[in-house]
C-alpha cells in the first residue's frame, strides 16, 4: 500500500501543479510564455488568492472515461485542490480518482511573422480532470472536495454516465443488399435497420440519411469477415498525379469482401459501418454518434472528419461523383470540419508512405493522415494504423475545433513518418493511453496545447528517430505518466516553452551515436511544472544532460539537479525479454516485448497515483507502461468475438477504498 505521505505529495503535485500546500509556493507570474515561432500564452490574474467555486460540468462522456470541469474564481497562487471519489450508482464502496488538475485561465495566440490573421484560444480558470477506465454505459456518483488554505471550501456530489459501446438495436430488422441494390435499399432504410451487404464492388457511397438514438442504421458486411490487407506504398521519387495511381491495388473484392471506393457519412447521425473495405477515405464530416468498426481503409487519408478524399484524388471517375465540400476559412461563414461522439474501433488503416529516410519529418516526402479528427467526445481505439505522415492526428490552426474529451487508446501505430500521434491544439481532457508505437519519427506531438489536461499514459515506444514526447510550441497542461520508450539518440528531450507539465513514472532509454548531444535534455520547464520518479538509461554513452538550464553528469548529478530527486538509472537489462537496441532506425524494426524483469531497477521505483496505478503488486508502482507480471494489453483490432464491454475495462483494477489521504480533503461518502 502507498504511504499516506507519498500519496498526499502526489495529489498536491497533480492537483496544483506544484507543492504549494507544503509551503513551497512557486509563483506563476502574469507573464508571457513565448516561442520562436510566434506562439505565446498569457495568464489572467484575478487579484485574489481565495477560491470561489463556480459551475461544474461533465462534458462529452466517452465509453470508458468521464471528464470533470469545475470553474472557479480567484486562487491566483494556485494552491487550491480538488480531491475525487467515485462509485457506480448502487455500489457501496468509494474509489479514489486522480486529483483534478489546476488549470489557470490563459490566452494562447499565434502571431508569426508574415501571418495575416492571429489565432486565439482562451480557457477558463478551473480544476479539470478525468476519471479513467470506467465501465461503458454505466452511471457514476462522483464526490468532489475543493479546499484552499487561503479561503474557499466546497463539497459537491454529481452524477454522470459513460456512453455504451455502439451496437445495433436488439432484434433489429434485417435488410439485404448487393452492389446493384444498395442505394435503393438504403433509401428505404429506417432507424434501427441493419443492412447486410453481399460481397462485391460498390464504388463510392454517400449515406443519404441518419438513424436515431438507440436505433442506428447499421451497414454491415454480411459475412463479417476480416482479412489481412497488403500495404500500398508510395513511390517517393515519382509521386502520383494526373489520374491513375499505378501502384495501388486493383479495386476488386476478394472472397467475402465488401469493397467501396470511399464512403461518406457527411452530416449523418447514428450510422454504423461494420466490416467494410474502402479504397478511399471514410469521411465523418460533421457526423455525430457514428461508428466505424472492423473496417479496412486504404488511402492517402484514411478516416477523417475533414473533406479530404484520399485515393479518390487519383481516380477521376471517383472524384467526379464526389459532392463538393465547403471551403474552410478562418471566418464563421463556413462550418469547420469536425465530428462529435464518434467511435472508431478495431479497424486497419493502411497508408501509402514507406518507412524510408526521404519520407521522414514535417518536410519529408510523405502524404496523408491515418485517422484525422476535430471535434469532441470521439473514441479512437484498438486500430492498427501504418504508413502515414501522422497516423492519428487532431486538426491544427483554424481547423482545430472543439478538441475536447477525445480518447486514443490501445492502438497499434507503425510507420508514422512525422508523428505517431499528433495531438497539437488539444483543449481539455484528451487522453492518449496504452498505445504501441513502432518505427515513428516522433511518438506523440503535443504542442501547442490549450490548457489541458492532456493525458499521455502507459504508452510503449520503440525505434523512434527524435522525440518520444514533443511538448513544445507553448504547450500547456500535459500529464505524462508511466510511459516506456527505447530509441536511438536522446533518452528524452523537449524544447519546452510551455507550462504546467507533469512528468512522472516514465522509463526512457536512448543511446547510440549522440553526435555530441546530451542524453537527457529537459530545459526551460516553467516553475509550475514538475517531473520526478523517472527512469533513464543511455546505451553506449554516459548518462548526462541538461535540465532547467544547468548541466548534470551521472545519476547523482541528475538527482541533485532540483527536479529528479528520485530518478533511477536503467539499462536494457530492465526488460525480461532480450531487447535489441535500435541503434539505426532503418530498416523498420519488429515490435519487442518491453515488460519488466523481476528485481530490475524499475521495480517499485515509482510514485503512487490514485486512479492511475491502483493495485500495484509491490511496495510501490513500477516505472514504465507495465507493472511486473502484467499481461500484454491488446494493441490493434481485438479478436472477433471479444466481449467489447469487458475489453474496454481490461485496465481496471479493484482500486483502494477511501484512505486517510482522501479524508484530508474533507467530507464523507
């Protein structure tokens, strides 16, 4: 069990972004946080340190997560905290959740040289956070306790319900269609119908109408058969153009396949696609409560809420049938591309960009996005995505709309030649959990970020070229916990010019040819950021680096740097299986098993975090993505026949009952 002191310390760090309630207040001035790219954030002060509680919201519940936002006034010194307890309605015992993050009111804006327009995002003064790994379709009772030593104390009990896993209506009417009758059958389909499609080639398809809540229209492969797909790779020296794309697979169905040349659910609500193949983009432009599951999508853009059309751009006969989309601009005259409360699960999304040096990075010869969304409440889980510029991506700049409460978990991400996941322009309570990254330029990009929190938890990364976590461009509010990374070069590095970073219990190994660069680079973290209890290793070089503007050498030097007092040094022997160090990133590497060896330096070296690592097996949590003895999670599509409700909750532990730590924040169940 966790000591009360250890848990209390972490609650303070997580809730107030520094150890202020221990009398070590780190002042956050109302100053500019700027970057060389013309991106800035300014904090708004109220002139008071006591806290006045305001409105509580639980926006955009997802299948396994609930977000909580409690707006406040005051608390300029950032020392208020909100403790969280929760239980399913009808249960007796309470569980401890992760302390809400303290998110001060800020304005971020972009004013790069030569730009005609300035982007601006402002977010409220609040406590904000997530209750993790809940059961789908379940109502929860949530007890919140707000305290502030300067004055201000409140207790609130609220209720919120997770969404159910999308499924067809019970005893749904069945309609049958083939490639000749589909459009006629769909025109006659009513909410609640299931349309079963025979194998064949269906061309481009746009869904003309919607289902209803509790009565979706489901379009399903009649055989519900899944087949492995062949990758389509771009000839980087002869990019496609002017019509036919010579290297793509012929649009012919294999046995049991239902093949489309692009699918549009533009503006649809409550429409589900199951078991289909698309040689072209699946478009969710302004879709709501739609689902794409067990499909295989080939394209330059795979599944997207934007108007991009993937392979259709190279097939004139397909392009001629597409309805024109409005042109997004930085005005309010055209609705921005987004989707809301959509569920994208158990798909294979296959791009055209190979893992070769000329394709790498933002300026590389690469194309397209695997799954690309804007909007809120979307779930992207258990997909296998390979061969894109960014395998999963939020929208950027003027196209970044309502990017709240989006989930990205248990995906198998390979060959992301710029980013495995690009979470730039996130707003609040977005979660990137339990994904596996292999052969990517960067693991997760998270800047700029608009207050957050953005949770990056228990991801596994192998064979990256640069950053595991790229938190630059005035990133605010990233919470990076229990991740494992093995890569060439730096063990971890960021050009950090943002604020409110939390970096704990991670396991980061680098090495190889550092070309004179330090092994660890963590400069410029602001005073309201915290990192500690991490494991670092460097293969074939010395553990040294730069932190907060100062240099250190060796693990003792790191521990006395002022940030990483509990850091440990690790090597490849930290893993139970033999793991080869990826000294060269090309060619692509196979996925290793990065679970921990018994008695390694990472065992029991972490900090207990309520709601994140409950149920750990030793004296304290282990570092990295896996607790000792844990089974590997499912990455990518779940086996057919999997109990979806059970698998969504596979990361659940029993969780502790209310401890004396929770009682410190007042109130009783």
